[in-house]
C-alpha cells in the first residue's frame, strides 16, 4: 500500500503531475489546481491510499512538481 499526499493550497496548477500520471491527476476547472482523483481531503491536505502499482506514476509526478507539494510513501 502507498500513500499520496498533496498540499493542495500550494499547487500552482502547472500540469506536471497530470502529464506524469493522468490516470490519477487532473486540473480542476474551478480553481485551476490539480486534483488527486479518488482522493480525500482534510482541509487543504489531500490524500489517497492506493496500490503499489501506482508507485512509479506518482513518484514521477512528485519529482516533477516544481513546488514539491506531492509526497509518496509506503505505508
Ligand atoms: S505538479 Fe505540483 S504544482 Fe503542478 S499541478 Fe501538480 S501538484 Fe500542482
């Protein structure tokens, strides 16, 4: 199992995570920030528990995020 965490209020909507892993990231039409598809929110911290098979995609998203607001960890 892996946990993805996004500090969404600091997202600048650059689209890099969407390009890295479009199955799980998309840009919101409402505010232009990215959304973790299937995730849950605790105030501005959004998170998702998912399978190991998504590790690579989210890791690339996290690495490419220019403001470093995506964290990927095993749990
Ligand atoms: S890569 Fe980072 S800053 Fe860019 S849209 Fe995704 S979360 Fe936001």
